[in-house]
C-alpha cells in the first residue's frame, strides 16, 4: 500500500484533537502492520514533524537488519533539530561497531550540525560500552550547541562503563571548557556513576578552566 501525503494528513486529522506522540505511534504501528510504503512523504518531512516521524518509523519498522536500517538513515540524513536525530538511536543499537565508527567519522565533519550530532548520539546504547579508546578521539571543538551537548552526553555515557579512561582523557585533552565542563555536569547528573567518581570528576574543573 503506497501512501500519499494527503492520505497521511487525513489520518492525522482523524486523531483526537490535541493528539499526542502516542497517538501518532499507534498510527505508525498500523502502517507498519499494513506494510505501507511512505516514500511519498520524503519531500515533506522537514515541513512537518509528524511526517518526519512517520516516514522514518514506518520504513525502519519494516527493515529487520541493523546494517540495512543504518543504510536507510544514511541515505536520508534529513534532520532539522536534535529530536529528529535522537529518536533514531534505538534503530542502530545492534549495528556492528566498526561499521558505526566509519559512519561517525564522516558525520562529525558534516556541514549540517544535526548530522554532526548524529555522529555522536548514534553510540548512545550498548554500542559505546568498552569503546572509550575508539570514541573519545572523535571529540572535537564545535561551535554548534547541540553538537557540543551530544559530545558531552556521549562522554558521560562512556564514563558509566570506563570512568578511569574518561577521567584520564579529560585531564589530557585540548578541548574547550564548554565541552569538558558540560561532560562533567552530565557525569554528575548520572545515577549510574558512583559518588566517589563524581567527586573526582568535579575536582578536574579548576584545571580544565585554565585551558583555552
């Protein structure tokens, strides 16, 4: 079944007034069950957030392999805010790490800040566990706020599994404080990191502030 924009809009209009994300997700599950083809939505997904969600979720919901899902995302790097990137994390959690790393090395240098963000947040899953030595070198100074937040988020996620590795890296990297400081904040906000480690990371702040 091939769906056109007008039919999808009609289905959205039939949802309860002031519908929520859960209502859209029920519609998405219905489309997936029907094996709907939503490719006709592609030209419009940056105009309406719900079209973006439906286009990606319905298509990805019909793709079984992580590599195939990632290939689809790679061919459709159409993001307009942080939410559009972060919502895709779960679909690539089973991706082979080396494959994900190759994609990320390309994404973190893209001109679009939300593609750069995707290069970091795609690892916010089991993909990052035990991978500090491979992922920390991807961090670099970035002027875009949402990219810096993604870097800090990933650094904090790595600290859950490898606090010593992240601690030593923070002591020696040459990044600006706006990334290092935010990473420490996210580490201290995490309920999965011990109080002792949080105090040690906090203790790095004076030293890090002295850098460029």
